[in-house]
C-alpha cells in the first residue's frame, strides 16, 4: 500500500467562535490525486490551507510522512510542497525569473536552474514567454506560469486551490487536459479544490465531499456521483 504522505487527526478550525472544520481523521497517500468538492463555505480551502501548512488548526495534529508538524519543522516541510491559487500572484519580473525564484530560495545550484526552469516552461507551453513581464500575459498564460513555478520545485505534494475557475472556457479546457495528463504521468501527490465537476473528470477519479466542515463522503468519483446523485442543486447550494 502507498505511504501516507499527509495525515491529520482530530482536526478542528474555529474562527470568530464558529467551527469551520471538524475532521476526525484524514489521510493522503503517495501518488493520490484528490478533489475536494462541496458548497461555498464548506471548509474546502481551509482544509487545503491546513494540509499545506499555511494555517495552523485550532486543535489536532498534522503529520508529514509520519512526523508531527510543529512550528520548529513546518517551514522545512512546507518547502517540500507547492501551492497554486486562483490568482497567479506573479512577481513584477520576467516569467523566467518568476519560475526560478523558488529554486533560488531553496539554494538549488545556479547551474541547475536554467535547465529546470526551461523544462517546465516547455511542459506548460509557455517557453516562448520566458522573457515577458506578467502584465503582458493573458489569464491562461499567467496561470500556466504559476503552475510551472510550482512544478519546477518538484514538490512531494501539490495543492491547487481553484486555479482554473477564473479562466474562459476554451482556455480552461485546454489547460485541464494538459494538467490532467501531466499529473497522472508524473504521479505527483495532489489535492485540488473545485466547484466544477468537469475538473474532477479531467484530473482524477477520487473525490471527497466537504459539507459543514466535515468530510461527508470520500471515494471513487464515478461512484460518488452515482450514490449521491450529485448535482449543483443538491450539493453546491444546500449548505
């Protein structure tokens, strides 16, 4: 059985006296690609932020490869992960430098950086934009650069927080097809948050339904759709 990359036990998150998350147990295994689906305010992004070590839970433990995460080791573990958000959040420098910066911060030898950066720019179809500034990129191009910036780090876990939702339909479909193949070919352990069922169809066959801060169902996406008769009406707009 694949190794547990991330796990959480007795996880809660409370904000303004309101319980956002209440998850007794959560496991993410090596090579798994898991979609987090559910209505607005269900806690999907909050769970992603805790698992990616960007936010501390109110109570509970998060383990990375079996080791409990605490303030003394969180940064080291976080550097073994990568997160892509809905907004590309690119720096005011060239595409190449945006993708290279994470490697520089991780003290990757300078001689290795150009090859790694160019490899992922090519993979994401934006190598021809390497000297362009972000303000001259389309939304789809900027998100491809953001994905390259994450993947160049060769993360052990990749987190995607609705990175496709702001794109127009043709751009989103093309990017989903490419990313779906890339993730499945590479075996990168991935968690992604989405409101769009078609994204799950493109990227993975596994999903967890988050409602009212709890993981209510988890398993094969096709079976989940069938068992729950999942529709936008009965899942996404029903609290």
